[in-house]
């Protein structure tokens, strides 16, 4: 079985590597381009943003093959199907938003619908009874979807964070042999890494909302599809560490905009990564630093599942303290006024 995991990862990697140039040419042909018209744009020439399709296909094909070839436990099969069905809904939503633009209300409705699909197929927050878990599962999925959409503001940032987080989830799921989680994670890691070849600075293609929403949905589903509490109960918060970068950026942006009376739904150049750039770092260095932070958080997320509860509490408290101090410093950095887009 471990052999197929490697094959699935390699297949996803190669598929993303081969499919991305194809969708890039298609995007140019049909003028699916990100034109540098708004002040927040830093690229000088139009960049295609159909990369989410390549990521989705590179993920989908090995996972479907694995569904039939691997001995997935019976309880895991519907959960994997739920992720595939919900992911298809989300990729369609993202494509529609990329091509013609959708209202925030429409996107939230469809995202909630995809979360309900997950619940119907057995993917939910299982530390709660069924009915109380429904609204919190929807909130988790919709929140993570939009958190990944928020961090997709710099070349290579979102795809790199997904690759790192996927590896962390694999490390946690492997001891329990949670087949569907491992299969989906290795495919997502391969697809993200293959796409990163073209998305890293300077990006030749963007993933668009189709890509960022799909990655967010899949990460949200996989993060609640595995078990964390074999050693201590509070390890159930490990996904918050593993997905710490998008969660932190969403929290930071929401808090700062709310304090200033600004809408959290409007484009603005006040994100975590952009504040690091305003602090004096280059965009490339900023992305690499975010990768490093993501790796440290992923390691912390793995460790809290392996240690006694007192050490898990210590790690959580340390991360919260550092996050607060960093957020306080970043909030003092002067950013340009809100940008329409």
C-alpha cells in the first residue's frame, strides 16, 4: 500500500507538471488572464489564472485510481467520495467566479452546500455529537476555504503552504493507517508541488479562485478526516496549528479591518505576507519565511499529537503568545488604504 502512496504522489506531481502548461495556453487562448489594473497588482504583464484546473485534475485522477485499487476501509470510502463530490462543486464555483465574478453571498451559499455534502458522507467534527457538529463543521469548512483564498496573494504562497500542511497530515494519519486521508493528502501534495514549479516567483500562472477555494476545501475536509487524540484529548486542536498560516492571516485581516470599520469582503493590501513586505522584505524572501513558519507550525501540530497533555498545553500557549506578539508588531506597520477589487 505504501508503494501506491508513492505512485500516487509521483503521478499527481507529473500530472500537475504536464497539465499546468496546457491550461496556461488555454487561458491565453480564451483570455482568462489577470490584468495588472488594480494598484494591488505587482505583475507587469497579464498572467493566466486557470491553474486551479490543473491542480484539481492532477489530484482527481490518482485519487479515483486509488479508490478502486487500494483496500480502503468501508467507512473511508464514502468520506473520500464526499471529498471528491464537494471538491467538484467547489472547483465549479471557483471557475464561475474566475470567469464572470460572483457575489460573496452566492459563494458562501455554495461553500456551505459543499460542507453539507461532506457531512452527508460522514466527514465532520467527530468530537461532538452529530447535530451540534453540523454548524461547527460548516463554519470550519467555509472558514478554511476563505482563509486559503485570502493567503493567495503572492507567488507560490498558497500552493507551498498546502504542500507542507499535506505532509503534516500524512505524518499524523500514517500510524493509524487512515487510508483515504493518506491517499488524498499524497495526491494533494504532489499536485501542489507540481503546480508550484510554475507558480513560484515570478509566477507564470496563477491558481485563481478555482485553485485557492479547492485547496482550502480539501485541506479543511482532510484535517477533520483523521484522528489526533490517541495520546491526549487536546491534540484535537492540532489542525489549527497545521493550517496556522491561513487561519492566522484570516484572523489578522478580519480583526484589523473590523477595528478600522472596513469591510472584510473588499480587496485590500493589508495581509500578513504583505505586511512583511512593507516591513522591508522582498516578496520572494517573504514567501520563503512563510514556508519556514508553516513548517514549524506543522511540526508543532505533529508533536502535540505525540506528547503528554501538559506539553501539548505548553506548545499551544507558546504559539498563541508568539502569534499575539507578531500580530501586535505587524498591526503597527502602516499600509496603504483599502483597494477596490
